[in-house]
C-alpha cells in the first residue's frame, strides 16, 4: 500500500496569506484544493514537500453576468458541469468539466486545480521504486527524457481538459500574489515545457476564471481516452466558433494531450474563417489542425494511433459545436456524435 509522506497542513484565510506562506516556504510547500491529482503523486513520491497549504478558503460560486461569467477557482468540476448558466452559455466548458476523471473525483476536484494540473508521462507517473528501477527521468530525479533521450527538455504532456476549452473561449484567470493580484489570458498561463509548464509564479494562487459572453458563440469539447471514465485525455479538441448562417466568422480550436501545453491550432482557425461549414470543409480543417500535434510514446495507447485520432476528435468537436446552432447545420454536417 502506498502511503502519504508526513507533512504540515497550513490553513490560510485568504489568497494573499496563502501566497505569502508559499513565498516564505519555497519549493518545500505546495497548494492543495481537492487534491485528486496531488495526493496520489505524493504517495508515489513524485513531489517532496514538508507542508501543504490548503485552499479551503477559495469561494465556490459561479456569477453570471451579461458580459461574462466568473467562476471561482474553488468551484468543483461537478458543480461547473451541472451549472445551468455554464451549460447554456459555455456548453463546451461544462462538457470539459464533466468529463474530467470520474464522478467521485469531480465532486472533490476544482476548476482551479484542473487548470493547473501537472503534466503527465508514462515514465513519470509511476511509483518511486518503478522509476528508480529504470534510472528515473528528467522530470523527477533523473537527467534525461526517457521519451526522447536526445532532447534537452521534458516532453510530459498537458492533461487538463478544462484548460484547452477555457483558451478557446478566450478566458482570463486572476492570480493572487503576496503583494496583489494580476490577470492574464488562460492561453498565457501555460509554457511548452513538461517540467516548468505554468507561467504563473509558484507562490501565486489562481482564484478565479472569467469567461466572456460572445454573442453567437457555440462551443464543444471532445475527449479521447481508453475508458469512458477515470482516464486522462490522450487526445482532445476544444472548439469555439461563431456562424453567420453556414459561414464561419470566428473560430478557435485548441488541442489537449498532444503537447506539453494546450496546443492552439491557429492555422485551422484561419482556414475556417470565412468558409462555409460543410463536411468537406470540416475534414480539411481537421487535417490542418492535426498537423502540429506531435504525440509521443508517453501516454496511453500508441502515439501513431493518437496522431491519427486528433483529426477525428477535431471533426467531432466542430460538428458538435456547429449543430448547436440549429437544424441547418445538422443537414450540412450530418448527425454529430454527441
């Protein structure tokens, strides 16, 4: 049986107090909200900490306004998935929250935690004894990336479901530090690095997510995994688009689990803008979107198959988002899979 290491549990009352604690304690402290990803990793000794800083103080509300929705970082994934306003106005985001892990873990896991969830790799997400037997990897205790031994960087993959969808919806996050708050686009929250994957300071607390209301926006998220529950994504597509009849006037496609950060398919966005959305156009856009995806042998199932499936999940997400616009899109694209 894997057991948690000993640690102190600290309970600050505000985000700024939590940030001050983290700044003073440095790398020997980590934040914890739901703990659904952190606690198993502590048991596997993927992190070594002396203290956990609890984020129980985070609010758990979704505030719906005419121009935006603000989702507190403490809102559970289950609550976000079931929220009527999010489901109606930001359907792709509610979908993404609703397919993270399994129902019991969605009841504990938070939207802030999923935005900041650690990158994953078959050579990293193992017990200490297993990792020691193979000589460790660059992400923890070793000095080479076992997926790409000649590479100078770690290729662990981004495993957030809600992150790509929040980017597609042009979301903003609020970060609280010891000296104040700042905002940045969700797209700027991530770095293309398996180890140093977040652009926020380690001591900053993510306190909320803001999603702007864009008239006519339609969104969808499609996730590929071995099982229909529990598993992390091995490929996924977040789509937000705006239509004028059958013509695309605005589009953002963001891929999950095919890079060390949520991968924006900007060439596909540009291709689709101004085009009539039909089956042929969707197939062509999906081919373009899949080109920058470079799955490696560091997640479930073969990376060759995952590469081919990127095109499929993009097609499905585009069809699902488009058909939410009405019957005309159903006729153009046929029956979508959701």
